[in-house]
C-alpha cells in the first residue's frame, strides 16, 4: 500500500510541480512522480508542524532552493535505478547509499569510449 497524503498536501504539491515543469525540463526530467512525492513528503512535514498555512509562505527561499535541488537529485537517482544503472541500500544506521550495477559500469565504459 502506498503513502496516503492529506488532500491539501496533494493540492499544494501538484501546484508546485506544475509551476516548476520548465525547471525540470532543463534537467531532462520527464517523469515528475518522484519530484511530486518528494514535495508531498516535505509538505506533510510542514502539515505536521502546523506550518502549512503560514502567511509568510510555506518555505523560505533557502529551504525552497534546497527542496528543488533534492527533488532533482532524487528524480535522477530513481530514474537511473529504474534503468538498472544503479542500485541502493540503507539500514537503520545509514542514509540510502547508491552504487553502480554491472550494467551501469558497462554503460559508463561505453560512454567513455564514445567521448574518445
């Protein structure tokens, strides 16, 4: 079963993603589901803290820039993982760690050869 989000969280996250579509296109990110989920998670944190209706905005500028960077990184990593180029692991003591698969290593070799 997937995550369940508050309707207001879904609405705000969808609006953010819609307004940032061109930003994601610059990074050649076409599947926005990971970015959408990332913002939904961040907005859920704000909801729990009671900051979703903040008159000064939900995120300050630094916080929003960090969210944009992290959502791009998450989207790229998940895309590479879906393609089989990287895999990840995590445990209760560490953050998620990514590493190249054999397929990813072969792809890197091919890319290097094409650049020579």
